[in-house]
């Protein structure tokens, strides 16, 4: 079907299961790509909608997605006044489990619900089937747990159904995104296909992290190189995996976006 620019009405069926914020280019008709953003553990879509607006990527419709489950504010150590109000804190996991070794929240709680809603409903049902876009028109960006989801979806999509073309035979369609960026989030083992002879994912990925990152250590980077054909790693001078705060930290991300927007 011909590609058309989505409008807000196209996404109404996602509510209340999935909440999104849209940022269109100044001239919506110039949209040539889509960026989907996933916030970190305990955050919401609002700050990432602002981040997407500040990015101001030309010709890009930015869709900031809210985590699929609320996170109890008490887990974040919030003061009583914030606990009493409606939650503004969400996560992407299927469950909230504590690691027996560290006592922290399990970094891989399973992402089946998020995969069903984001990949199934938002991407395939809405952007692809309803509006005519393809997976290689779509960029993913995530922070922390949201970065893990971005990498996980990029891993899972290589399992897309195959179709038979009368001239080219059995070919895979929609098996790669335009690109994916993860800030401090590793690939969840639960989102790696279990097929032994699986092909590597063709989605180009960029992972950014601090010098002392525990989430994106050498083992996590090795796993990415096992599962993806194109892996770029940026190790910042700072110790932590926080969001980029200056031009030096942001530059490789903008360069990756620019390259991918010029590519397929």
C-alpha cells in the first residue's frame, strides 16, 4: 500500500494499553522516517517527548512511548506527597523481580507485553499495515531499560515471517529497523531467539555508556557482537550511563542518526 504520514487518529486504538506522545516535523508532509523513543526505568514519555522535540531531526516523526506498566513510587524512594498522587513512573518489564545477588531490580524481567504492544500494535498494525511504512523507515532510541527494549526489538524482528515472491522465491521482509540506539541498556537474553542456526540481526546499532558501566560491560558487548552484524560502541569519559549532557556526548548519536537517515 502507498505510504502516508500518520495522523493522531491513527493511534487512538492503542489507548489505554499504550500511551504515546507525537512530535511531527514542522511540515508533517515532509516526513520520511520515524523515530520511536523508550524512556528508562521509573520515568515516563513526557521528558522524552521534549528530548525528541529538541533533537529536531529533519523529516522525522518522533513517537515517545510510555512504559507498559506503572512502577510503584515507593520503589523509587519518593517522598509521601508524590506517592499519594497518580503515578508518573513506568517500566517496560513483564514483572518486578529482585536479583538475589544484588537486591536490585532484575535487568531482564521479560519484555513480552512491551513487545506485543510496541512491535505488534504500534509498529506492525499501525505504522506498517495501516499507514504503509516499512521497518527500515523506523529508528529506535532508548535509555536504560528502554535501551534494552530497543535492542531486544531489533533482535526479535529478525524472526519476522517469510513470504514467497514469484520471481525471487522465499525472502524475508521487515527483518531490520533503520537503526537503534541504546544508552546504558544491554540486550536482554530473553529477547534473543532460541533458534540455534539464527542469522545475525541486520539492524545497525549504537550503544553508549560510561567508563564504569556495569550494564554494558565486556560480556554485554560481546553478546551484541554475536547477535548483530553492525555494532558501534561509544565509551564516554564520564563514569555513569546517564543521558548525554553535552555536545561531546551527543555528537556520536547525531552522527549515527544522520548516517542512518541517509541510508536505507
